[in-house]
C-alpha cells in the first residue's frame, strides 16, 4: 500500500537536456560564485594583514562598480537615506543636487579614497577600467560640534573677516571650505551642491596630496586646541579678538599695561592665564603698596 507521505525515491530523473539532476545542498552552483578580477577566492590562514586589507578593498570596489552598472546606489529603505537638502538649481535651471547625483558622488568619493589606500598598500595595484582619477586631491576633516556644543569651531576656523581661513589657505596652498549642517546661516540660500546634509566638516581640496595633508594638520591643530583649552587660555582665540578689535577700531593698547596678578605685560588681570596670586591682591594700609600687610611694612622700622 502506497501512502502520500512516503519518502521520494533517492534517484532523481534527468532534466530536459539529459544532464543528471543536481542534489540539493548548502552550496551554490559554480556558475554564480563570486569572481573579482585579480582577487583570489580562497584565503590562507597565514595571510598578511596588508593582503587581507587589499582583499577587503577590492571586494568593496567591486560592490561599488556593480551599483554603478546596475544603478542601484540609491538605498531602497527610506531609513537608510539621508534627509534631502534644500533644492539647488544650476545656471540651466535644472536641479543640481538630486538624490541620484548626491548618492553617486558619495560613492565616487568613497571609491577614490579606496583606490588611494590600495595604491599606498600595493604600488602595483591597478584601478578599475572605468575609474577616473579626480583632477584634485580632496579630504574631509570632521568637526566635533556635537561633542563640544559650547565651542565655536566655525568662528575659530574662519577668524575675523575670514583672515584665519585665508592664512591657512595661503600657507598650505589648498582650498578650505566649511560644509555640513550649521555651516549656512538660517535664511541664507545654500550655494553648494554637496555636503549640505552631512555633519559639520571642512572640505579640503588641492592639486596635490601634500598640500591637502598640510591643510588637514593645520585644521586638526585648531580643533584639538579648542577642545582641550579654555577660551581664556587659547592663544588663537585671544589673537582673533585682538585682531577683530583692531579691524573695528576699538583696540585698547595693553602692551604697556602690567597685569596686577602675575606682573607680566600685555594683558589685564581678568585676562590673566595664570592662577590667581593672593599676595598681589593685598594692599598695605600704611604705605599703599601691594604684596604685604601693614604689620610687615618697612615703614614700621
């Protein structure tokens, strides 16, 4: 007697073209296995860390290239998308910051950084055939405005009438622009087409990587000093305030003024970076001098 729940026969009939039917297993067919040009599909246990990183970079570049070819670089899930910025239109009247343009440019920047890293690890590395090296070297320096909301990073980087930013550009030879949320005042139209929806950052561009690295070091120095030093002890902040007062014509020359706290010239007591000196705050009631009490006054002898 044959039941409907009986086990199927172990022999499977051949398919239409006469080939034996393949049994089901956990492995995929050979025809659809991952094949990345120049990348081995098997990894040994003693592979160096540089080779392992090159392998990961090659896989990521291949993934980006597939997204470009299939036009699947826009996330399907709305939760993975960044908020859309205000529309910006070019001279031809067409929108210049569409979602397609923004995500494609973001992936192109990532691919360029990966190619630079792969070339640094392996000088013989060959980029993809459709890869075009940007005419300018670029980098981003993220500003920790969320971790330090009390610090005015934009003011420190720009300086009075943009002089600090201009000085860094002239010394490094790179173009520096502040982009991201908070870089444009409310009510002012945004003129840039990229980076508006990102976190606050400095975008550095130059015709060589050396100039970019020099500018990045200067920016990081200002940011690190602002995060670790109070405003009263920040030399850059004090210099900017003095420069701003000079430009506005309200500067009072304190170079000849002596600090009542430390005795040094160039600043007043409430601007003194040193700890409070209790001795200099004591005034003798007998002679009127500072630094001693009437009991210890020399006029008592």
